[in-house]
């Protein structure tokens, strides 16, 4: 398992064509999610628990990570280094629709919790995994548990450190089965 604190373009530049069997990525959607989430959290605080919308909302560190979608060069590089891809938020990236119009749907089943009841992931399919953005869905933990190879990076140092801590804690747990 190799996880680095760097820009994904730097990571991908080090690998040959089709090196990864599968790339699972969750790039910025270009929708200002942190700012929208914080605005929603603030309005829910004002509801003071008097509505179902007043529960379960978290405030995030405000940053610019989700102000723009990745460049076409990012997707070209992603397709170069990987044979198959799963791209969370694929509905936000028109360039990839030229390759496939196949989507997975994640029903979060948390109606009072998130900005969305579900998410779409564009896919093309496979086992040597690569995540270039988000650790929040436990992709690294799943790769560890299943014995998959993992190469990943996270640009934000605070988020990277948090992810490494979470992975180390998970690895330290005793497995019963």
C-alpha cells in the first residue's frame, strides 16, 4: 500500500501506460461542496432541531478544493495509466461521456444527512486499485481487507494525515476472520 501527499498528476506521471487495472477516483465536482455544506449546516443550526433538517449536518474546513472540475488533461492521464475506471461524480464531467454512458448509483439511504440522497459513479470495470482523491469512503481500508494493491495520493496535508491515521488504526485492529 503506497499513499503519498502530492498532486495526482505528479503521481500518475510516474507510471507507464495501463499500469493500473482499475482506477477508483473521486475528483472535485466543481460545485463548491464545502461551502454549500457549511451553508446548509448553518441553516440547520438556526432551525434549532425543530425540523428534520436540523439533524446530522457537519461543518467542513472552507477551501477551494471543489471550485472547479479537473482539466481534460487529468482525465486523459487517468485513462492513460489505467485500464478501467470508476469515477465518482461522473455526471459532472462531460469529457468522459464520450467513452461510456454507464453509471453506478449509490443510494446513501441517509435522507437527513447529506447534500444528496445518492451519488453517481461513471464506470468502464476490474483489481490493482488506485485512488487519486478521496479516502472518506474507506477505499484504502477495503483494499487492505481484500489484499488488493493500492497506490493513492491526497493533496491536502491535513486530510492526508487524517487518512493515514485512520488506516494505521484499522491495520492495528485484530481480525477475527
